[in-house]
C-alpha cells in the first residue's frame, strides 16, 4: 500500500503537525506501508528523509503574487504527483487549509480514497487574529461576508474527502453542528504523537524548596488567540516573586514585542523568559526542567503540546475550551479554568506551587493518560483505516 501524506509543514520547519507527519511516515514505513510526503519548500524538488520520498512544492515568497503562484503551482504539481505515484490513499495532515482545498479536490476527481485530519479550522485560523476578543468560535463563521465565503469553502473541502478524522469530541461536534457533516463520514481517533525520547519530570528531583529553579512553561504558536498575555498576567499575581515563566514559540515578532512590553510594564522582565522557536528534538529538555505547564488559549482543537507535557509528567493548568477537556480531567492531570479567568489561572498555579505532592500526583496521572495518544501504539488503527478506504468499506 502507498499512502501520500500531505502537510503544509515538514522538517526542517518546526511545528507540531510537521513533526507528527514525519513520525507518521516513519512508523508506516516500519510496518511495510510505503509513505510519500508532499509539503512546501524553497523550490520544487524531491528529497529523501530516511528512505521516505518527500516532494517539496515551491512556496513562492514573492510579495503580492506569491500566494497565487504558490497554489497554482501546488495544483499542477499535486496532479502530476498523484498521477505518477498512484497512491492508494491520500491523507491530508494539516487540517483544513488552502492546500487541502486542492488535495481534496484532486483526490476526488482522480478517484483516490482520502482522509483529512480536522485539526485547525480554516475560518478561525484566518479571521480570529483580526476579530474582536469577545467573538466566540461559534460566532465567527457568520461574522462577515469573508467569514461566510470561507465557511462555504471549508465545507466544500471537507466534503471532497472520503472521511474526516476528528481529533477530539469538540472537533466532531463542530463538524456536525457547524459544517453539517454527516456522522458516518467522521471517524474519531486520538491525536497521536511519538512519545519516544520525552523524559518524565518524575525522573528528575522536584526541588520545591529551591524557588529560584521553579519554572512555569508555556509552549505555543504566537497567535493572539493563544492568549499568552494571560500567562504573563497570571504570573504577576503569584505570591512568590522567584517563580519564572518560560515562553517557547515565535514567528510573530509584533506579538512578541507586545508581550515583552507587557512583561516590562508589570516589572517581570527578569521573570519572563522568551526562548523563541525550538526544535522538537530539543524541546523535551525544557519539559523535564519545568514544574508546571500552562496553556492559556482561548481556543484549542486538541493540543499536541498538552500531550507532550503530560507525557513528560508535568501537571497542567489550561482553559476549559475545545479539545482541552478531552485531554485534561479537571482535578486529575491538572486544572481547567474558564478562558480569560486570569485570577482563576493564578489560583491553580499557586495551588500546585504550594502542594508538591499533588503536583507530582497530577504529573503521574498525566504520564499514564498520555499513553492513549502514543502513535507507536495507535498507528495500526490508521493502517486499518487505510485498508477500509481501499476496500471501499468506509
């Protein structure tokens, strides 16, 4: 069997979907499935990654006309790749994006069974950075003419794929309630990642008396709806002035400067550490050196980074939105607070700081739950899914 994995991002570009796509390809290869990868790069070329054939599509960085050239090129290149490679299944990995509009259309036109991972939502991803903070996820789809057009485009794209992989109960509900996708077209599988190499916090001495080494960790894209500002505000409310907040992420210099200015205005410049974007191969060391993981996001389909943090044994404080409740049971692996509740966030952080035994207990429960999302254990479910697509039983 040959499976074409399509991802807008792939190493050396850093992101959760980028790393997940590579691990998918490697595990499929180990089990006798032939993976090929299609992604964006600096030019049209073919490369090999540990024996995996990777097609790079020219990303075209030219101003103004760049996006137009990028997707016109992607259309014709994908058409040729599908025809030349003859994949049994097309698997689009990076949610509903503009590339998926093309991959789904071509797969359907060429009669290739296909699956799309419903992770990021096209409408939310494109419009939320410019929307009012008070606009909810459900409201954004009808918030403007542009939103309505993108919603129609998203539904068109979803319907072109044979089946849709919903990575959380929130995503499944969004598919049925917002996009009117019939349930028989949806398959629910864990948002599986490779857990190899993640060191657990439990294996490292958790020295709670040395407050200078106590660290809260936040890892996410620098998008406004991730509400990293609330992490800084929560830090300002903690009783112990030696607690530090490390923020890993980047690719938005304007937002980063806003966050630096906020930290400075609160007198926290020495306590908020901006570490920039870090390779997935290096990020494990930061999980193991931190004490609590904080994700203050206003929206989240199903965060890979929460799975990684739990696998590392970190207790979690995050928001009660999207797929977060699927991952974190309030009072077990960590705590859920309402989005925007900075005081509540600070109280939960303070509770973990003052209760090391409960902090370690939450970390142990998180490590156990993270195993449900192990790609090594779950890859067989995806192969069964591919086989069902090829047989036409799905």
